[in-house]
């Protein structure tokens, strides 16, 4: 992907980056629950207890969507990153067949508001309990368009990175497994509900495989951000190992905070390089509340 077209990691004060915005997909109809039960990693019946984290996988077990599932009287609302809504709809529609279910982008009806305080929020809770607890943020869906301050999305995104919650973008769709995205730790995968698309891969990795990588919070210092994009890879200058950037955000002109699929054998501190020629020092950081 060329530097001219790829999506860049958000810069400080990058308030208009639409990669940070959220959208809402409605899954409604008589068969909505049964349909989603066969498509999502989560047991959708748990939504009666509150919002749930849920991912959708392709047959190879790689995630093409990750968001928060909310129960409503007519079915479900699924809060997703705005830029992957279209591909998510396309993928889900392949499996509708004769199911009595409708899939609709209702982002212009149901809006997401996030805040660090619950007192000024009025609406349908949409943050899964684990995410709310770890971030200290609150979120609701409501039908009045929000008017958040310009820093809200950057602050929210940075907080998600610090607690180890990745956001998928067009560059990272169908690139990572549920284990690589650490969805098991986030209680986003059910091992008891039965089959769904990609379930065999998830089960095999969970019960039989020994992971060689893990989603890791890293900081990278001493380079400029001009050509670093979502889904880019870095290379260790010492070992030659590849390091994938799943999600990230520039905290300053020369310091990047990122979630990366990191080999277990990579040292805690490592000199890394990017295809643009940039070099930096990568440091493993502690994910908050893990």
C-alpha cells in the first residue's frame, strides 16, 4: 500500500481522523439471535445481562469485525469502527440465506457517546463491563446526535490502547486471529455455545497450540510519524523478526504507543526499522489492569 493511500496512525491533535469514529449496525428480525449465534465469537444470549464484546471471523479464523453487541427489543445493535462497517455488512450478508433477519446501518439513528463520567450520560449502555471497568469510561447509545469535544476520540483511543483493546481498521481486517487480538482475555469468545464461522480454528489454537506471539503494548521512541500506517510491520534490527502494528497512536512527534503482535522471544527493548527507512527503539510496556 502506498504512503499516499494507506491510513496513517492518528497524530496528536488529529481530531478529524474518521478511523477513530464509531458506527452502529442493527441486526433485527425473527432469526436475529440464531443468525448471530452462528457468526459471532460471543454467546449472544449473554446480551440480556448487558453489552458484550463480540468478533466476527472468516473461515480461516481471522477477525473482520470487532465491537460491542447490545440487545434491543427487535434484535441487536452492534457498535463497530466506522471504517469497517461496509465490509462487515458485505461479509455478514453472505450468510443470511433464508434467515429472517435484516442488517441495516443505523449510524444516523443510533449515536454513540463516550465519557469519563456517567452522570452526564442518558441512553442505552453500550460498553461491555470489562472494557468499562478497565478504561474507567462510560458509553451509551441514544438517538440525539452527540457533540463531543474534539479531543474525545483521541483520548478514548489512547485509553483503549493502554488497556490492551485493539480497534480494527480496513488495513487490519482479516489479518489476526481471536487469540492474536487477545479476545479470550476480554471475554469476547464463548467456548460453550457451539459452532460459528471460524470456531474450529479458535478451538484448535486454544486447546492444542502453543502461541508464539501475543498482543503487546509497546512504545517506540526517536522517530517521526510521517509514514507509519495501520497494519504496517516493523523489523527488529538484531533478530530480523517481524512486528505487526495492529493499532496505535502518536503521543508526540517522536513517541508512538501501539498494540503489536509481538514474538515472545523478542527482547523487552529492541531497535526496529520501518519500510520508510525510519528507525526507533521499541520498548515493551505493561498493559493496564491485565
